[in-house]
C-alpha cells in the first residue's frame, strides 16, 4: 500500500493499516525535505498504486485526484484473503452496516459507526468516533471531524467540512463546500460556500 501525503492524517492511516496487517511501502510527498516518515521512505518523483491520498484538506485532496490519470486506481482497504481490494478502507473498530455504500478513496477511522443505507462518496474522511445514522448521504471529498453525530437522512454536499463534536438533527441538508464550526448544533439547512457555527448553527459569512 502507498500513501500520498506525509502529515498528521497519514499517521492515523498508517496505524489503521497496521491493525489490518497491511504495510505502507512508500509515501509520496511534494516536500523534498522529507526523506522518511514514521520510518517509511518518502519519494518525490513517482506515485505507486494502490494509493490512499492521506491529506486532510478537502480541496487539496480533490485537486490531487483530478491530477492523477483515470487509469490509475485508488484503492482504500486491506486486501481480502483472495487478494481483491475492497472499495473503501475502514478500521477494525469501526461498525459499518452491510447496506452502507462507500466509494473509493474514503477512509473510515477508529470507532466510527456507519448505519443502514448510508451512502458515502469518494475520497471522504469519516474521522474518529463519528456516528452516521440511517439513510444519510455524504458526497465526495467531505471531511466529518472527530466526534460528530449525523442523525437520520442528513445530506452533506461535496467538499464540506463538519467540525469536531457537531450534532446535525434529522433531515438537514448541508450545502457544497461549506464549513460548519466545531461544537455546532445544526437545526436548519446550511447553504453552499458559507462558514456556519453555533447552537443553533447559523451562516456567519460566505467563503
């Protein structure tokens, strides 16, 4: 397995991979000053596959995906016994419903709970201890930070960031590329491209 990005997010992914018996052979990073990371060699002139983009910033993650050609495959789980890779990567301590749909590049961190009929797009981060209840829809490049609770039938638009400890009540829609501040309680829809926070959560300014 190979990673793109040598930072804090990569450290957690490395730990999760180890718990699944998967070794990270090499990390690619744009910073030429980094020669190794957690004892793993770092390359600056080549990308190997299967690959996880281990960068927490949603916009950077999307830009890197679009930069890499379609023929190159993102794979984000430890191999099964038959050597076939699953479409998503989840820590062993995560609880993921068999009816949940999770697309390539998405990482599910320690202690997360993904309930029935949840749909999660590509290259998302479901961080430590996140709870996502039934029928939620999470679009591509979303980051749900540690300790968030999404009640049933919540929709989060592409690229949005949900800050740590946020609670979103049922049937709420969060727009695309929005930022919801940590500790917010979201009781009404949040539009695209805004920063919103508070209890109750309200848009504060446009991005």
